[in-house]
C-alpha cells in the first residue's frame, strides 16, 4: 500500500498570498497517477488536479499541480476567500487507492 | 451532468450490516466508467472502500475486503454497498463516486453529497 504524507498539516495564510502544499509518497506513484481534491465543511471533495498536473474541468488556473515519482506539489497562486478549505492528495496508480491525511488552509 | 445520490439507513446496530445505494442520473451506469465507495469518519480523512465496473468486476480495499460487497443494478442505474459486522469504527460519511474510463486506473471526478451512517445500539 502506498502511504501519502501531506505537509504541512495546517497552512495559515492571508487572501492574495501563495499557498504551496506538499504530498510525499512512500513509493513511486506510477505514471504520475496522482490527484488533488478540495473539501469544504459539510461538502463532498471536489476534484482539482489529476495526472499530477492536469486541471479538472472548471478549475481556475490559479490552481496548479506538479511533481513526479514520490514528491508532488499543489500550488494556489493567489488565495481567494473561497479557497480556504482542506486539500487531499490521492494516488490511483495502484490498489488500494489511498489518500493523504489532508492539509487545512486557513485564514491567517 | 452526472449526479450521484446515496441513500440508506442512517443508523445501524453493532454487528449488523450497513447497506447503502447510490443512484446515478445524467448518465448510464453501463458506460465505460468505474463506480466507487469512499468513506470519511467524522473529523478524519478519506478511505477508499472499493469499486465496481459494469461487468461486475470489483476491487476492494484489503483492510475491508472480508466484510465488503459492492454490486451493480444496471436496470435501476445504481450500485450498492454492503458492509457486514459493523462496529463503531465504521461510523462515517459514506460517499459514492465515479471513476472515468474503462481501465480503472483513474481518479474520482463526480461525487455524491455523502450520507452519514452511525453505528450504535
């Protein structure tokens, strides 16, 4: 099983600032089969990024993903008020599908 | 626009069986996609439970495999989850989701709103 470790646990930032979230895998994620999701309280997760760097339909270009192998990053170039949420990475290259424990982006 | 909607009892007794259904609208469950169940204990992270294809092929999380059955009903355009011998540790919000593509190596692009299932006597 591939274990995904996200850091930091919590990121305190102000609107307009840049956010950088990390996701590290315990072994290489094949073919960059890594996705990022955003979850707000009381809501289902929303797909942001798949294939490590491809934005899902309707996702603003301030969201970008990068990385390969065992190290992946989600960047939010300028935080908007609606971006404060919990973010999860997920690998789908091997079974079982696994998620990171999440990074909370909170308003400073 | 594909929509998924979970339904089922919100309270299950310990040692009982949790049963949920996910109704798919805006698309056919017989299309080339996989369909999955994911859960989230209150205040915690996400755990993949398992997935099914239109053919009936399934993959389960080894941590739950002995207790999980996922099935598909093409006539009703829905798929279902059964989790047996439940304990309080199975209390969670249960989500159904779509995995686009026939290969199965893919992400979750559409999610249901989730349903809270509490295991308690």
